[in-house]
C-alpha cells in the first residue's frame, strides 16, 4: 500500500532581483508606523500531498517539479520540505 507524504515548497526571489511587492509592503509598514522594518521580501508557499513512502524520493520528485513548473530558476530560489 502506498502512503501519502505532505510536501511544502517555499518559493522566493533570488538576492539581487528587485522585489516590487516586497518594496510596497515595506513602504506600507513604514506608513503604519513600523519604521524599523527593512529588506522585505515576499514569496509564496505551495502545499500538496504526494503519493509514496520514501521522503528522499518524494523530495527529489518535488525538486524536479520546482525546476519545471513551480519556480522560475532564473530569478527564484526555493526550499522543499517533505514530511
């Protein structure tokens, strides 16, 4: 019987890539009185289930998903969690 593992992918812009959304959030936080906030970066999280019992194999599969669809490897980095 095949089990189910939970995968979570955190996608974020690479350092040096302009984060327009992060700048907008930072500016609004300053407007609201949080002047000590800086270098805001906005990313996204993608969660899903994947069939299988082997976390290492599932992580490899999710990494391939990231390279082909879930992240743009030219401008984005990502971190994969499988449990």
